[in-house]
C-alpha cells in the first residue's frame, strides 16, 4: 500500500511562484507513475502535469510553460507553479499509478488512470 501526502500549498499573489511537494510512503511492488491534478470549486478534477516515459513530462495546455513537475528523489515529487493566475486557484492533488518494474508511464491526465491519491493541498491565487 502506498500513501501520498501533499504539502506546500498556500496563498500567493498573481504572477508569483509556489512549490508543492508530494511524499510517498509505504510499499510498492513496482514503480510509481506520478501526476498532479487540481480541482476548483464546482469543477471536475483535471490533470495538470504527469511523468511520461520517453517524452519526460506532459502538461495541460492551461499550465504549459508555467508549471514544472520534477522528481526530487525516489519518494518525493514536486510541482513548481510559476507566473500563477487567479484561475490556478484550486485544491491540488498528487496521484500515482503502480506499474511493473521496467514499465512505462503514459503521462495520462485522466483521473481514472490513477489509483493512489493524496489528501490535497490548497492553492489560492489573489489578483
């Protein structure tokens, strides 16, 4: 069983930067394909960024060029938010999909493609 815990959320002014972290714990029988999602009030949860074998990373069009996903170590993944906008305000979730050792990560932004989720961390951007 794998547990994910996000941190780093908070309030930031438009145009500013913020870094979110996701720490994984527990055991895994394979590798974890990691991703970040977000959900604004009244809206569906949407994919933001993900790791993808071959191309490295994938991003939603709305955040491309502003957000960066990175793997800090075997148990920590970060999402750097830069040039933030008020529309970036949302609860941000870390997600993982377990694949076999040597398996590939698709870079999916589909919620149903991930099986492990953190509790979320709130990001609020003021104009």
